[in-house]
C-alpha cells in the first residue's frame, strides 16, 4: 500500500515538473494597485490549492456552526425538562 | 498570453472538491463516534437486562470516560453502584457530579437526590435528612424528598415529624396519605399506652380515627385500652368494630375478643357473633373459637361433632390438630400412639409455615407486623388462607 502511495506521489511530482517545464510562459495579473506576472504552472497550482483550501474551510465552518447551534438547543431543552 | 481568468473554472473545481472532502471526512468521523457510543450504550443496556451488572458497569464506565459531559451516564452508573451495594463508590460519583461548576440547576438537584439516597443506603441518615430537607426547601423534587424524609423519620421512630411531613406531602401532591398518617398516630398511641399515658393514647387514637374512620389497628388498640381498664363490654364493641372494618384480621382480633366476651360474661353474644362470622369468613379461626366455646359449655362430644362437620367444609391443618387434641383423651393403645405421631407431625408442619404475607412485596412472616419489614408499607401484611395456614 505504502509503495503504491509513493509511486502515485512520484508520478504527480513528475507530471507537475513536466507541465511546469512545458508552460514556462507568464500570466499577467492586474490588481489595480499592482501588476504581477506569474509562471503559468505556479498560477495553476496556486488556483488549485487556494480553491481546495477555501472549499474545505467553508465546509468546516458550516459543520462546526451547526454543531454549536444543536448543542445550545440541547442545553436549553435539558433546562426546561 | 493566457488571461488569468482562464484559471477560474479550475479554482472552482478545486473549491468543490475541497468542500466535498471536508464534509466527507467530518461525516465519517462523527458517524464513527456515534456508532461507537450507541453500540456501547446498547451493550450496557443488554448487560443490565441480563442482570449482569458487573459487565454493565464496565461498559458505562468506559462511556463516561469517553464523554465526560454525559451526566445521565454518571447518574446511571451511580444508581448501579448503589443497587450493587457499592455505596461508597456511588457516593463519590454523585459528590463529584454535584461539585461540577458548570452543572445546570435541575441536573444538580437530581444528583443531590441521588446522593441523599446513597446516604440513606449507607445508613448516614443525618446527612440524608439534611440533603432532603434542603431539596424540600428549594422545592426541587420535593415529593420524592418528602417521601424519603418520611422513611427516615419512620426509621428513627420520630412519628410526630413523620406526620408533619406526610401532611406536607398530601398538600403538595394531592394524594391521600391518611391511612399512613393513621398508622403513625397508632404508633404514638401504642407508645403512650406502654408508658401508662392512657389519656394521651386515647387522644392519639381519636386523631387516627379522624384520618381513617375504619382503621383496624386503632379499633384494636381502643379495645385493648378498654380491656386493660376493665371495661370489657366496650372492649367487645371495639373489637367487633375492628372485625367489621377489615375481616382479614380475624385471627389477630379473636383471642382478645373472646377474652373480653368471657370477662363480660357475654358468651351468648359470642356464639351469635362467631356464628355470623362463619358465614362471612372462610378461615379456621372462628371454627376453633366456637369449638372451644362448645367444649366448655356443652362438652367434648358436641364440640368434636361441630369441628368434624366444619373440617369437611374447610379442611385445615390447624383444625386437624385441634381435632386430634380433642379426641386424644378417648383413644387408648396403639391408636393413641399413632395419634401422637400424627399430632407431632402436624405441629412440625405448622412450625415451619409463614402465617402472614405482605400483599405488596410477598414477604412471609410468622408473626403479624403492621409495617412490612421488607417493603416498609403499612397494613399490607395479612393472614395467609390455605390448608396449612388460616
């Protein structure tokens, strides 16, 4: 199992290197107050990582807020019982 | 050159994947926890139902360790410890619960009530009394606390306080506690009688009648007071009223009643009363009383004839023993030896028999008690009706 995981990781690292080498061109970013140029591969990676992290954070916030609300309601019920 | 917004669909896809991965992971985590909790809970419940309390305690202890906030698990554990007789552990557990700073008021009072029960079981009645009194003052679980307080005062034989709290319980719950209060007054009357305070005893009996007009025990005590004062005619009336109030107590009432009949020379009235009783009461006691009466008045032959006729209708070992005793004088030789063996046998048979049984918990007793020694309920011990008993 561990060997398979290592193999998959090496494969993706190699694929990232190849894609990065093939897409060495730059992407222009204009944030109004600043203009940035990033390599295409880095921009792709940054978009993927940021999207993943934001998605995870949103889901975690939703779940934890719901849990907190339920706990509070259960506490109120216990007091009234 | 590629515009930067070409990466947006990829970012959105990554967002969706991240969101889904997080939800999946949290659902798996909570599901596993719930499964583990509920399977443990049901395993514990199963052990409880199978009367395997040791294993149930083990499971519940692990549950309590798993989730320290679960007050209910702690309460259940404390109950289990108390029922198993491990009162010190139950006390420690409930004390720990009560000392928790973040406990809600209702839960705290439940824990206090449980702690009070632990103290009661451990015999620390003063501590239990203080706790229950606090609960009553706080008006939290007051009926239960009052019931426990009444039990404590009964144990301490502090009948005045028991009456006071029984009345409070009556007003609080609206339930009729007057038969129990009447018994408390009877206890006070009995104590006064034993100390020679006869006027005080009569006052207490009056209070008992006010609580329960057909209180057998109060009637019997009234009869006893009259008989001790030499007023046998009044004693007869009281004893007859006692039988009228509850016919089940005939075996208890008949001996002093017959004595009062004899002392007041009302044997005709005795015969009439016992004859009437035979119609209403199916035990052997009135038959034996009438047999003795006929034996004294009409002679042995008539008495034996009456007893034999009655024994055909209501077979009884006590009746058989009386018959053997009555016919023993007329028998000689080998038959007499056989009768002696028979008499010893019946005596031994009766010696091992419980004559009374509590109608509530089934406790068997050889002597009569007004309060059941097992379940502590009043007036529930009654004579057993059967061939070997009444």
